[in-house]
C-alpha cells in the first residue's frame, strides 16, 4: 500500500530529527523549561514538542508529572488571576465561568482530515449535505494550522503525558497533550491518567502515542477582550483530527469536548480509526455492572445514547427494586475487544466524569451528586452566596433564601426568566470518588460485556424496550438511532435528529465502513452481545412521560438480563424485534403504567419511520451502505407492512 502524505511527513520528520536533534534542543534552549527534564522525554515526544514549540512560540515549557503539588500550584495561579475560585461549601471544589461565546462543542468546526475524502465521509447522494462526519482536505487544514504560528506567545506550554485506560493495560492507549490552558491541564488530570509513568511505559513499549495539540488561540498581548479570564478565539475555532498521523490539533476553544483532547477527539474519533485498524470497538457507551442479589451473578451492559439523554444517570442508577446492585464502570465511552475465547471485554478509557449539571440532583442521580462533593471543577454553573453550586434541578436542595449568582455573574432570582446555569454546564469529577464505582473499573483486562443497548429521546411511537433479532438487525437498529437535539453541541431547539450508533458527532471515518466494521465482528470465535433498544422518554397524549425512568429503568435492565440468560418465555416477536411479553417486566409498586400504550407500535408511525430511515441512510451513506443493512431495512419494512394492523397503535 502506498504511503499517505501524512505518513511520509512523519517519516521525514523522524529522519530529520535524528540529524538535527542537537539543533532542535538548542532551539528549544531559547524557550526555558519551567518544570521537568526535556531530555528525559522519549525521543519521539521530544521531537513532537520541539516542532510545536518552534511554531507556537510559548514563553516557557512545563512538563507535567501528574503530582498533587502540580495541581496545587496551577490552582493557586488561577485563583490569583480570578479565573477560578473555591466553592467553600465543599472540599477542593472550584467554579469556573467561560467566555459566553465558548460553551459547547462546535460541531461545525470539527473536522477529520484525510487525503481521500471518502475515507472520512460516505458518498452522499448528489445535492445532499452530509451530516455523518466532516472532511477537510490536507490543504485546507494546512490553512487553519497557520493560526498556530506564534499562538502561544507570552504563555506557558504544558506538556501532559496521559493514558486513556489504566496505564499498562493492553486495551489502553497513550497520548501527549500540549496546551496553553491551565484549566485544560486541571481537567485532563481528572478525565485521564496523567502521570510520569507514561514516559516509562512509552519507552518500554512501542513508543506510539496520540499527538494532541491545543491552543486557546490568544497570544499575548491579547487582541480580543478577555471575558471571565477565559481566553478563547471563537472566530478561528478549529478542531482538526489527522487519523493517519494519530494527531489532533485544536484551536480557539477551551470548552471541554474541544479541549480535553483525551475525551471525544482521542477516545472516540481517533480511537475509532485505531479500533477499525486493530479489530476492536471505540464507542459512545456507558458500561455498568448489575449483580442479581439472589443468584450473585453479575452482568455487564454497555449502552449508547446520544449526548444528554441521561447516560450518566443510567450508568450509576439507584435501583428502585431490591433485586439488583448496580455498579458503574464508565458513563460515556467504552473501548472493547474480543479476547482469545471470543468474549468481548470493555474498559472505560476515562478517569473522570464530565457530566451535564442541570437536571442532576439527589433524586435523579444521588451517586453523581456524591461523586462531585470534592476535588471537582464546575463550569458555567450558578453559585449560592454560601459557597455552593446551583443549577436547574437543585431548587429543592437549596436554601430558598440564599442569594444566587447565575453563570454569567448576575444576580438571579428563582422564577425569573432565563436559566441560572448554562444548559451545558458541567461537573468534572474523579470517577474513583463515585460511591458505586465498580471495583474492577480499572481492571486491565476490562469486564465482559453481555449486551449493547441503544436509545434516544423518542417522545412518540417507540416502545420502552425491544430486542434485535440478530447481530445484523441490531446493527441496523443502531444505525437508525435518533433523538431530540441537545445542548451539548451548538444546536438549539427540540427537533428529532438522526444520531446513528449515538456516534454522529464522534465518527472518525466513513460511516458505511464503520457499519462494515461492526458487521465484520460476526465471526468465530466471537460471542456477540445481544442488542436492545430502549426509550425512557415516550409521552402520552397529554405530553406526560409514560415511564418514570431513572431508578425504575432497572426493571427494564432486569428484563434485558433475563433475555441475555436465555429466558425465551418473556418475549414475543413483533415486526421491529422482540417485545416483552405482557407482565414480564416487574412493575410492582409503580402505580398505573399503561402497558398497551407503552409498547404499542402505531402502524402509521412505524411505516413513516422505516421509510424515513431508508431515505436517510440512502441519502447520507449512499453506495457505502452495506448490503446487509439495506436488506435488514427492507425486511423490516415488509414486516411492518404485513404484520402491523392499522388499529394496532392508538
Ligand atoms: C458529552 C457529549 O459527553 O456531548 O459531553 O456526548
Ligand atoms: Mn458523551
């Protein structure tokens, strides 16, 4: 196979480096090392750092070691500057307000850069604007990269060694992030494993690491007025991924998903490409373990939901029935590989939770609340005068007389129009603090996964739960995931959007090839997880939720687990998959639940839904759509036409 331009660039740099190593180090010599020993870094890392130091021109280099002293030093600096302050109600919790122009992932400025366009995006039908991945040519990307010239002038460059996944696990991967934002450093310390040990590991292993460059894009003296001590450059935001080079270059935004590069950029988009090449899966999934209290048997489930559908709530749910103990392995991303016996094992590559605050409270997610009582960072939340955090959903847990300052720094009164906290305000907290964190959450082998669950916010038509007939049918169900739009990205409103496999914003390569990759996993000795679809969000004619959700979702998970154990007596065949037989989900103590409505399949809904799905995939994936998925869609359409009766759904 011929080398891509990116691979050639890497090799060229490599050769050059050995020749000019001394020069590189001498050049660095103009830029003082504020902390750490540059010569101690593996050679490849030295070269990577040297390259960007020469371009970005920081005032000094700070090589992070992950120690507590390091965090204390940075926190003090930021406190002095006024960017961050302590929430004195808790232990070592801090609040940060961003520039209001920098509050979410910017999907319109997030690109994958490959030489061949169709490596990144599918062949959409003529005239169609593709929504599954965004491609940028190397030439266009090069123009954006020009913005890095001098972008760190007057600022410190932090070199952050990190591991996604437990250091040393065969399922883990190493990254090095270069950033001029100390807020990003603080968040990376929570969300990834930042440690000096990474250097040893790189030296002992294959030396491969994902290159992660981040700049706020505000060299000193600043050109743009800094708001809330939050430098950013919204006009020039660029989140570029270079899968051939295993490199990410992020510019202009300090917000989480754009800047904490271990997360969406590395652990989903770049890792997705690595997973395709190496035969594993990097997915937007939580992992949870449920132990049956009677039998002691534990089952691990991985669930994919579009952003802001309550993944964090589900990952650490408090069961409303005593039958199960739930423990959390991860709330957002799963890396999974089949072992030699064909069992799929998953790890959570992250070390922390970066959760949406509004809606989180002691009723909806007590475990998340307890996780973030210390050592956490709160971004764009409101603050109470007694040093607490506040956001929509905490009304009943907050002194009604306390004064509140909203996320913009203004006085805020309950009941006034507008939100106290930004809808995408976040807590960043160490996963290890979660009261129900699984003892194996850092197990290097990972945990065995029995089922995949897809879901979305689907107010109409979609039943509480159904099960795929087969792996292929399940992949088709995943490919047609849809949900109401979210505040986690820049979109507004409540339209239903396609979000295939809950991966739409996080796809690292052509979605048709991604489906091929999933389908290719159906081979010996792989023991494939069963696939389910759930919908906690169906509403009745009055617009009321038909299912209580939250801790009661365990009742649905119980049905799923019994299906995984092979209980055939609890399912009935329907045109869209297996549905629970009436009464097979434990509804004890729930009051009035309208089973018929909750599981109804209105013919008009499913007819237009399947037609819309076929159209969507045809327009958006075109010739790249695997034939197996086309076939699954066609037979599902036929089943809907032939087996659903018009009066089935009221
Ligand atoms: C997130 C998301 O996890 O947007 O932040 O999915
Ligand atoms: Mn997510």
